[in-house]
């Protein structure tokens, strides 16, 4: 478990992972060497999984966000692994969650336009033929009200 200083480091990195080590260490009250060691420990412990740029999807031509809700005919022990195998080759799917309730999976996808989305829908059952789907539905996002990747530390 991360201590209070680690949480400060993580909060700063969530906001801007490009800041210099000197700037980061100053802002959390550590020497650069101590701060660097803590970051490396957080990485080796898997607390920091990656450092990446968050891109503006609209500026890159992704105009359509869709959510897919999937209800299975029956559950099986390996369904997560089978879904992971399929999704390896589906970069348009950004998130996939096994959920409780009326549906079993929710997936969030990005498409460049309505044509890409429609093509995806037409081939949906073919793409997921290895998954026992009873029914599925999709919803288009009309507007993003809030999108944040930072955890509430």
C-alpha cells in the first residue's frame, strides 16, 4: 500500500507525467533521488502500470463513441479469456467490463464516423461468434459530460 508521500507523487503524476523529476520532487518535498526510487518502486509493484499521453479523439478524427451491452446465453469459466482473445485484435474497443445486472458485458468503443460504427454493428455477431451471446444492444454517446482518468487519491 502506498504511503502519504507516494500518494502525493501519484497525484502529481496523474495530472502531468511529463514534469521533470526535479519539479516533481520539489512539489512533494523529497530529493530527486528519493523521489526517483519511490517512482521505480511504484512501477515495480505495479501501482504505476504505464505513463502515457491522453489524446484528443475528436482532433484525431474519432467522432463516434458507442457503448455495447452484451447479455450471454450462458456463462462459462473461460468467458473472460475468450473475450480477451477477441479484443486483442479489436483496437476500437477501449474498455470492456464484466458487469452485474441485466447484461453481462459493457464495452466502450471509438469510431471515426457513422459508417465505421455501422460496419461494426453489421459484423458484430460474426466478430464475437466464440461468445454465447443471447442479445446485445448499442448506445451512441451524444455528448461527453465528464471524462477523467485520474483516481481520487
